[in-house]
C-alpha cells in the first residue's frame, strides 16, 4: 500500500492563458476604481455557505480598527462573496448577517469618500477578478473549513503579472513584485504556502493581529514571501502533479510486483501478507527434521495470544495445554520455559502440575527453572515509590474509560483497555502514556505501550 498527498496547482495556466485575449484598456480602467485608489487594499473571499462561514462576519475587522486606529482611512477591505451553491434559510441568514455587519462597520468607521468595507456580492467577470487580485496588497482566505482552495495561487500569479500587463499599466518591470497572504490553517492549501501568515479563524484577536502584521511587514520581506510562493506555484502545475503521481505509482507497482504473497492464519484471523522475494517460508517438514536431529533444545513459549486465544475470557490453561507442556518437558533433550507478563502467583497456580516447566513471570523479572525451586529475581529493585505516583493517574483514566482495568504486579503497573471502545481506548492510552511520561520523568522507570496496554516498570 502506498499513500501520498499531492497538492494540485493549476493557477498558472489558468491565469496566464487568457492574457492574450484581454481588453487591456478595460483592465486599466477597472484598476482605477475610486474607492480603492491610493489605499492599502485587503482582498477577502468568502462563500455564502453555512459550513464555511464565521459566526459573525467581520469581527476581526472591527477589532483591527479599535486596536489600531491609525489604519482608519488608509485600509479598505474588499469582501468578495462568491454566490451560494445552495438555497435555504441558513444561506439567507449568512447573507443577511454579512450585509448588516458591513453596513455597521462603514457607519462606525467610515467617512465621506471612504468606506472601510467594499462588499461585492454579484458574479464577477474574469477581468474584474484579475484586477482585484492585482490591486490587493494582501489576500485573506479565512474559511473555517475548506478543501483545496485555489484563490491564494491565483492571487500570487496575478500579482506577478507579465510583460504585457506591465506595459499596459505603465509599470516598471524591473521593480520586484510583492504580495502577502493570510490564510486559515483549516484550508487544504495552507501546508504548501510556507510564506503565508496562518491563523485560526475562530481566534478574532489573532486574525486582527495578522492583518496588522501583514500591513507593517517591510517591503523586502513582502518581496521574499512573494518570490517563495511564486516559485512554488510556477513549478507545481498540472504537469508536475501528473508526472509525480505517475512516478510514485510506477515505483509502488514495481516494488509490489517483486514481492511474494503468503496467506497466514485461520478463520477470521486469516490474512495475506506481502514479503520480499528472498523470503522463504519455513517448511513444517524442515522443522520436524531439525527437531529430531538436535541434541539440546531450548524452547521458549508465550502464553496469552499464543497458547491461549485472545478471545477466550477464561485464561486458565485447559488439560490439553497442560498435557502438551508435560509432553515437551518429559524429553530430556528439552529445556522448556514459558514466558508471560502475568505475576508469579498466577503462573504457580496454573502450572503447578508441570513439574519440569520453567517459568518467567512479569516478562522475566521473576524466574524459576523447576516447580520445586524458588523464584529468583534477575535484577533486584527495592524502590517502588513511583507506584504511588503512577497508580492515581491510572485510576483517573480507568474511571473515565469504560472497560479498562489496572493490573498491579510486584514489579510493574499495567493499564488494560482490551474491552474498552477501540477508538476511545486507543486515544485514552496515548494521553495516559504522555501523562505518565511527564509525571515520572525523574523516576528510574520505563513507560511503554503494547497490545491494548500501557505499562510502567523499572528500567
């Protein structure tokens, strides 16, 4: 399986293609729109859509004028409200809220000859859209949720322009181009715009400060940000996207064709795995032959999930398992050890009838070679004060996670969530792991996660 994320940018060809068919005097005239001339222009796009709107339409704009009154009379926000894609009461409420808020801002902060907000709610001609892109010192796209938004890319291409446009507008082509972007962190194009100012659109103060920052950024920095964005947009076009996709697809298929597939497991546990072509499946006949030829054998067995199915509620070994273990232990050539994470008392009770079976409890912290021998500790640890810190934290997560339990061992504490909701249990386990690592950072313990467990044990 191969998973990749490709950001498709087609703005370059989309914007450049019509340059040859434009009526240049028409664009030149439109760029001298009186309310915007000699003003710092903010361009903002929005949709009359309940799923993308802000709870109030221009709160950050109001905050900007209140916190930075010097911008009154100098900055104009051009709000382009794209036509709604649907109908209904929710859409009408969004439109009504937008009109009333824009009117209130103009009445509060405007004056004769100056309107802080220019609201455009009619479909724009293509040349009009290009013109707005060109005059805007900054473009804002602050949707609370959106897919691959191409407006920032179109803005960058239009700010770059071309020779024909510079000639028509009597611009010096040697002057470096510049642009500024303020984008929501919740839109799809945000990761590819490293020079943009990213904001959380729900944070009104942060959006207002981002608007102010975009206005006071030095000209040299605006040029650097624009160059970075234009370099990305001009190279990551449709051809680049298609070529990258095909190369990755070919690489994934070529690697997959080299592999060999094997089926393992039984019943609901059956699955197909893809392995390297040099992999050789171990033959059962080869295992039996090697077993018979060997003079000394060390056999290490797991219990839970191996000798006992994970779905079984009662984990006590049945007579068949006991008989199998005794059969292995009777062979003088065999040294058989059962390694388990369970405590030594449980293993002693379960396997008391297996006199020659070696046991390793709590993953090897305690060990004995025969039933008639005493338990030994490989690495003796006398300090367990950390349990007083870890156990209350585990209890807190147990109370809030239905189906979870705490297992207290001599050497460790284990939080189980096998019977909890899979998604919620996994989420809680990650939080518990971080929490325990934080509170036990200065203790000589190890915090690890396993199959439906979070375990704390001595290092």
